[in-house]
C-alpha cells in the first residue's frame, strides 16, 4: 500500500515521508486514533515503504519489487507482528523479540516490529524491553497502534514519536466510497454515520440516523459514577429497546 492510497491524514503522511527522504526515520512510532480511523493501515503503509527495495528512490516501486510482494502476501521476513497471546503480550514474546532484534535484516536495511494492539502490553512485559526500545540496534524500528493514549504505559509513550489521527472529512469519505462502488446516496449516508472513520463507513449496514443512539465509546470515556448512572437507566427500558 502506497501512502497515496490512504484517505485523509495528509499532514502525518507528509511528516513520515519527509523523515524517510531526509534519512531521519525514528526508532519508535505510536499511532493513535479511534477504531477504523486508519492507524493500522497507515502504520503498515509506512512499514512497507521502509522495507521496499526501492525506498532510496524518489518514486515508489508501485508494489512490484520482491520486498513489497512479500509484504502484501504477509510473509516479509523483516516485518514482525507482535499480537497478544491470550489477553496480553507476554514477557516470553518480548524476550524472543529482543533476540530477533539483534539479528541482521534479511532483505534490506530495516527490521520492523509492529504492535497492532499496543494497549495489551502489560507493565511487566513492557519493562522487559524498555532499554531495547530506547536504544535499538541500527535499522530496528518499532510501530505501535492504539485507540487511546492513556491506555499506553508512559514508559512506552515517552520513547515514541506520537501521531494522533483525526476524523476524516465527510466529503473525502463520500468520494472514497463512491470510488469503491457505492452509489452516491449510500456513500453520503455512510459518510454521515461513520463519524469520520473510513473503516467504520465500509462495515455500516443501511440504516437511518436515530437520535437516540448511544455511542459506546462515549460511555467508556466517562467516569465510573456516570457509567453506573447509565447502567441504572437501562433497567427501565425493554430488552428490544436496549
């Protein structure tokens, strides 16, 4: 995936592209944003661009070099995804990561470790590789994606360059959906309902706007007292209404 295929987030893309072209790529990045906003797509696009065999050229290879073909197939040897083992990322996984990080890249100049669910790093697991995160071997890059910054340990956040992704404009999402084959009416409907999230726009079913909708994410952001009051209010409603 090339950056040009990503909808929105142009300022972030410009910053990442400049860092690469100026040979000033950082060693750790944290991408934050609501579900479906595009943070994982952006992180993977950045990783593919770093690992591309032609990443030293001004123009991209169009995904045709061997590195990009392997990346798109999910089998690039220098792109390592660290996903939770059960409910969290375990210390054993990070010990293996540390051993792997000191091995030279197989294909190019970079080795990228990607944490798509960075909130699942426990404090004990995170502490086990903080020194590596702060001073990794040459060419080793860490990418983290998460929904909310406060769920990421401060010791991780302080070692990362942080990019927060904001909602994409409705007009951009509408045009993007039309390019994907949605008719204008349905594209307009989805662009209004998705709250600036392209990923959400793709999975929404046809539905009318309901002013009584309660957004689960909003509820989760409230304090415990507010959550308990909301829970109590549900007792007065019928099952179907809930």
